[in-house]
């Protein structure tokens, strides 16, 4: 059983602007809303994109390539919490909400995996989204996890060729929770593979999505204030010597 001891996500201290919208096919920076890492089929090619999840009542769909796109998480003043998935203790992580309503109240983006646009007339079984590469830029040891209920689907600590994957039934969608052990920038590379009704398997090109995990804005404000005070003191010293 997954144990998550944390204060309500609705009480997070956040400063998040709306997602930066771009023309279709251009990279985006996602800061809120429901988005998917989605598989699309273009005649003979399987492609992966970042797609805004369709909401009840419709609305304009926005898609962007994974390469060059960024998902931005601001965890504010919240401390990391110890998370156990099944019998696996993942340690202290900053974790995203698993519920769309909670994510919306908190101002967090909710990210999932989608095979909803693939037709059962062309594909059978499931689409496998595999994590094939990982990078981290920041201080400390940055680890990334994708989990849901009692299952860990992706784990950056397992190493190359063994990071894990998630399976999504054709014409279906799966959400999950993303866990991060440190603030910083995480680059996660995905490849989608699917089986055609003819029996042959096709795969997408590797695509990398960046997750920027940041602390409360006041942290940066204090750093800027300190730098400003030092500059002012230096100016006063120079003025006194002239």
C-alpha cells in the first residue's frame, strides 16, 4: 500500500503563470492543466507529442513536440515527504498529485500517457512508453520516479536500458505520479512502441521532455536581495573613498 504523508496539496504556496501557449508543433512550457505524453500515428510513423488532454465540452487541442518542451513544477515551501510504493521505500520526494481535481486546486500540471488517438482498426494491444535515457542538473543526487498505486513504472536509479516503462491500452489513457528527490532540471527521454494489426511493431524516435522542479520564488528573491545589498555596500565604499 502506498503511504504518502503530506499536507493538502491545496495549501501549497505557489506562483505559477498559465501555460505558455504556442503554435501547434512548437515547444511549450507547461505550468498547469492536464497534459499527456501522447502517441500519434502518421501514415507509417509512430510519433510522440505533448498534447493538452481533451476536457469535457471540447476546446482547442494544443500539441507540441516533446523535444524542447518543459513541464514546470513549483513545490513552494513544502518539504519532501517519505513515499512508499508497495513494499518499496523511495525515500523523501517531492511528488505530484494523483488526482486531477487536487492538481487543479494546487495549480500543478497533471501529466499522463495517452494512446487515445490510436485506432483499434490499425493497432492491437497496448502502447509501451519506455524511459530510455535520463539526465539531472542541480545540486545533490537527483532521482526521478513514475508510480501509481502500488506500482513503480519508471525509476532513474535503475540505470541505462532498465529505467522502466508504462503500458497504455490502445484508445485509452493512464495518469501517474511523478516523484523528484531534489530541486533541479530533469531530462527524461521516452520511446513509444506499438503493434499494428498486421502483427508488426513500430517505434517512435526518442524524445526528451524536461521537468524543472523549483523551490518557492522567495528563495530566488532573497538571493537577489543579498546580491543587491552587496552591490550597494560596494558603491557606498567607493563613494566614500572618492
